[in-house]
């Protein structure tokens, strides 16, 4: 009888562990699903080839921040399948480097902003970007805006790792990406990134590098749109 109870308890633990493991997996096809059919595709938003498309700033009393273009990139980065199938070759030789020099320890923020908002086609499911974190406990957020002017910050994680790593965040379903009354207004725009430095590590110089901002997006509504439909933008 005791052995039977132990077997039942062990089975329950296995089931619970499996459920918790499943909860930690991101399933893009189930994120914010609002259409009966989906056409998920990875799309490139920015390859950070031109530093003129970006600007950086932080509070002037906290430190100085600059950015520049450098050659390089993550070796583990895979090409976008749709571009490879179509034979599209896009220049991808540089990354965006950001250097912040702190005046003193304290609570501050570092902004890496796009000069113009970067639209994401379709209904975005996830955003990802390759980052060199230099093993600091600083936090990275993606700054987005929906088609109705609402902005938000999406937590991407801590940069407490060395070398290149692809950081990914899911787009929550409460972000307005589609309205049945305005079919031409869909998706989100990426405004840039926010770095929240760990207060105890705001000293000296901090270096961070970005490459290859991508989105996994549902393009079903884009493909199914009537070509003769009017645009309500006048």
C-alpha cells in the first residue's frame, strides 16, 4: 500500500513538472491568435547597418553615451528562410555599438532610439535581437507603439551573459494590433530599446552591441487583403 502511494505521488510530480516545462515554452502560433488561419513568417526589421538611423541618450547628470558602427556579427545567426528561398542577399556586415560612461553610481536609463519608427508587417508574435551583454545585470526592454498611438515597454531580459545571445520577447495579447473597423491599421512599430542599468554596476564604461532585429509575424491578414480596398488615410 505504501509503495502504491509512492508511485501515485511520483506520477503526480511528473505530470506537474511536465506542465511547468510546457508553460516556459513560447509557442508563437498561440500568442494573441485572432484569425482562424495564420501565416507565420520571420521578417527583418533592422540589421543595424547604418548608425545614422539611430540615436542614443541618457540623463546628462548620469553620464555620457555615444554610438558607432563596427564590423562583425554573431556567428550563430541563421539567415531568414524566406529571403534565402527567394535568393535575396542583403548587406549584413556591421553592428551597432553603444558605449556609456557613468559619472557615478545611481539609478538611470540608456535609450537607443530609431530616428523613425520601424513598422512590423502583419500581426507580430515575437521580437528578437542579437545582443552582446558583457555579463552585466542591466535589463533590456523593447519600446513599441501600436497603430493607435499607445506606447509600451516589453521586457527582454537581463544582459548577464558574455558574447552574443539572441534575446526574445513575446508580444502580449493586450497590445492593440488589429481593429476590425480599420483594416489598414495593423501591427506595431518598434521605437527602439531601453537599458535599465543595475545601480550597483553603474560605474566606469559600459559597452553593448546590437545586431539583427527580427519579428515573427502573422502575415495572413496582409496576404488576404483585397487589392482594390480603399485606404482610410486621407
